[in-house]
């Protein structure tokens, strides 16, 4: 996409652009340095996007210099038993002198009408803009649980770490999700009960810098987390992560904890509303942001 402004254009990020884009993002997001963004691109390099979608995202270029960028994490996920294409918009930044042309990046990123787009890390001041772009909020807050306190009684279950061979009967899609997210640095467990293997993927987090927690990245159903809360919570606690954080729209019956409305809301745009408990292949897991 070429602008009427001389020398300004929007195009895909290629391998040769990574150093320049990392420098730009370090300038725009002061909480992460250039080394962090180079590491983020190394993580993105592991991801294989669906055909026709971008591996890294788009950049805005002025007279040969990178002045804006938006990262994309595109993947195939399962929704209602069928494969669907999803794309997480992440780390959008444009230098102040070129902010008037930031919409070029967004219009390129959102051009596939059959793709469901996610925004899972919106800053408060950007939310009116996101909603004006046609995004809808699907998660209104977070629930912070302390599952290790759940009762010792419950279903007979064996909790297995993701490392090593998956349990017999594990779903092939779940095995792939587990393996790829563990490679990104996530924590994975299988809860095996009644001959079925239930996958759980978490990303370690510190709440306000002091509360060690595990952000729920993937499970088949929140009801599974409630069902296996006690043994799963105690397994996480043994690894140093006693609290579990998950997207929610209200308190979750059966879990001990508290709900905070308006914290870390999640947005989507496209044909398939994401379900709660599924942040697979998003920046939370892949980039650690």
C-alpha cells in the first residue's frame, strides 16, 4: 500500500527488516529493550502461519526508514469442532511524526474478512479506537483463583507434566498445542481421568510484581479447570505458581478467588467469537507480553 506522501508505503515485514523493526519497537515500548524484541521475532519465527497470511506483520516505511509496525500472530485453531483462522494484532507503534498514517497499518492487517482478529492487550486509552475499528469485547475482566485450596475430594485424576510422551488417547490437536506452547516457554499439564486426557497450558506471570501466578492460555473448557482445580492447582504450586489468572465475565462458580471487571479486557473482530480459556497462539504465550 502506497501513500500519497512521497516515499511512504506500507508493506509486509521481511527477515531483512527484523533489526530495524526491533529498534523501532524498543523506541516505542520503553518497558522492553531491543534484545527483547529480537527474542520476540525469534519466537515468531517458530510460528507457521496459515497460507496467505503473514509471518511477522506489517511495517510503515518513509524514505527507506521504518517508522511504524504492527506484529501479527496468525494461526489455525479449533472452534466448535472445526478449524478456523485467527490472528492476534500485537505491538502496534508508529513514530509521532507519522501517526496520521497509522491507519494504513491497521487496514492492511484487517483486510482478510474470513479471519478472526484478536486484541488481547489493549491499553485503556486505545479502547475507544479499537471499538471504532469494529472490535467487540468478549472478555470483560479476569478471575484470580487459588485452586490449590480446592477440596481433596473429587474425580480420580493423574496430573502429568507436558514434557515427555503425551498420555494415550490425547487428542492430536491438543498434543500439537501443548508441544508448541511448551517450546515457547509455557507450562503444560495433562489431567488424565476416566481414560481421557485433558490439556492445560499456562504462562508464568507476576501480578503487580509480587504475586506469582499462571495465566491460563489453553484448555478445552473452563469447566475442566473447575473440575480438576485442586490437583492441578497443587501441581502448579509445586512449580512456584500458586495463583491462576483466567479471562472471565463474572465470578466462576466452583473456584475460590475473585473477579476484577475491566482488568485486561479482550476484543475480537470477525466471524468466530473466541471462547474464554483459549489464548493459544497469542502474544501472551508466544511473545510473553
